C-alpha cells in the first residue's frame, strides 16, 4: 500500500519515475466522460429548446473544439512533468497565478458537488437509504481514492471505460427501441441561439478539464510523442462526452418530464428492474467516482499550488495531502447537500459561468507554452518569486482581466445578459471571444518580454536548457 500511495504532488516527476503510454489518456478520459452528468449536459440542449439533430451537431462541434484545447494542455504533461496549474506561474508569476487558481478551486468544488448530487441518488438506491446519505458516502469514497493518487486514478479509468461503455451501449439500444427516431430526425428546425447553446455546453464541459488535464499525463515518459498524447486525449474525451451527451439529447427528447423529475431514476429504469437496476445504479456511481476523483485530486493540486506560491513549499507530506483533500470533500459535500433540489437549473448556469473564466486562462497558457516559450520553461524559477517569472506578472493579469471583460457583452445567463446578445438573436458567443481576444493580446504583450531558450543538445532534457534573456 505504501508503494501504491503517490508521493509526488506539485514537484517535478523525475525521469526514473515516468511510466505508461499515451493510450492511458484515452481510457482515462473515455471513462471520465461516460457518466451521468455528461448525459444531463447533453439533455440541457433539448430542455432549453433545441431539437435533436442540431443539438447533437452543436454538441459535437463544441466537443471537438473544446476537446482540442483541452488536449493541447494534456500534451504539456510529459514534456514538463508538472501539474497543470503550476505552469500558470510562467504566465502570471509565482504568486500571481493564485488569481486563476482560486477560480479553479471553485470549479472543482462545483463539479464535485454536481457529481455528488447525481451519484448520491444512485448510492442511496444501492444502499436503500436516501439521497443525503448517498451523497455523504460517495464523497467519502471519492476522497479516499483521490488520496491514494495517480496509479489508482488511471486504474479506475481503465475499469470505468470498459464497464460504462458496455452499460451505455446497452442503454442506448433500449432507448432506441422506445423512441420514434424517424420523427425525431425529421423534426429539425435550426435555431442559431440553440445551436450555439449546445456548442457552449459541450465546449465548456471540455474546457473545464483544461486546468487539470496535464496532471494525468505528467508521469508519461518525456519521450512520449506530443501528437500521441494530444490525439489519445482528444479521442477519449470527445468520444466519451459525445456518446453520453447524444444519449442525453435522445432521453430528453423522448422522456420529457419523466427525465426532468428524476434523471438517475429514468436512466436506470431503461435498463430494467431488480438486480439489473442495481447494476446500473452501480455503473452510474462508478462513472461519477472516476470524474469526481479527478475533481478532488485537481482541487488538492490547485490549493497546494496556491499556498506554496507564498510559502515556498515544494513537497507535501501524506498527511498534508489528506488534509487538503478533506477540505475539498467537505466543501463539495456541503454545496451538494444545499443544491440537490435545484440541480438542473443551477448546473447550466454553472457550466456557462465556468466557461467565462477559463477560456481566457486556456488562451494565455497555450499561447505562452507553444508560441512564446516554445515548450521550454525554467523549472526552478517556477518556485522562486524572485526568479525569472517574478512574483506577479501584471501584464498577463491585465490581459486575463481584458479577456473576462471582452466576453461580457456576448454572455447570456439567467442572472446576466450582455447588450450584444439580442442583436445576435440570443446567441451566446462569449466563449469564442474569450479564446480569441486574450490569445491575441497576450501574444502581443508577452513576445516583448520573453526569454530565449537555446536549443538543447540531442538527447538532453529540453526543460533544463539555460535560458538567455533578450
């Protein structure tokens, strides 16, 4: 057990501890997306007014576009051997990175809570208790699994990808037997706002993985192909999410109020009753466990990164790991218990809210890594506020703020609608603006103060090259 529990946290993974292949990213992200919350996300496209054909099309486009951005983050892991958000210090400063990090922690807690609501229903049915007990039990199991760490997380992904693929394949067959697919496919009425809503739902789903996706590729050998990491991550995440979301679209289009009243109950009832129903409750809990462990592990990493920027901490004890994870669990469980009765309405706004804050971060991170730093960072400087990247990089923080503000005129949520939404027919294109504007601004700003890393000798560690200031 001692060897199974992960020792690394925010420190660099040395080459002698690297293992695995890029294919591990496919199984992990397939398993993480074949789950009930992704089903609900797809269903929202129909619940809020879309038809089947254009909802599925919009979701597919959003999954591919958002998934490509997410997979570009994943490809950073083998190269640097670092958790995703530590890399933000190169853009925002060792302490300035705390700004997006605080929002990332909020995201993890929110996804932990939303996942616990649906998984709690399944666990409550399995244990013959109630939703509240199910949420608490599920949260505890999630925390224990996240504490063990990287190897168990990937093993869980492999199991979930196989079990959930079989289960959702069977459920899809059962659903198509009940549905009048011909009528659904012929009832296609294109609406730009609804099409863009579907795109936004799936794009936000994918982009929300961005702040932690490299956490699960950082143990891959440094020689792992960047293209292989990118394509296996994208294919697993896009396939799993599109599969689940398409299923959600069909469920919402055929079940209506029955699905809205009990998302978990309706999906399980498609499979059967008795022991068969128990199996599908288990499948739902397993799928949610996979992704909730990612949220918990990522939240713990982000909290440690935030604190260490001010304390200069580079390693974390097992007791410290357990304490941070417990904080995530307690906060996420509290939010789940408070919001379990208004899940659908709050979850849609939560997804779009996340999209507003994380598209500028993704744009800045990717432009810096691929275009400015050319995939090389001064790793020791990432822990030194007095080093190359400084404590606060105000120009990057200003670009991030500009990226946030640029989205507001195009944003459409229940609590705020921008002035340019109506002229666009009610369409929300804020996430597109949130990627394009900060990407351009950051490129203009950062190229003036960048450092040049000389090309390393053949076979050398590319992250260890001595940088030369311009």
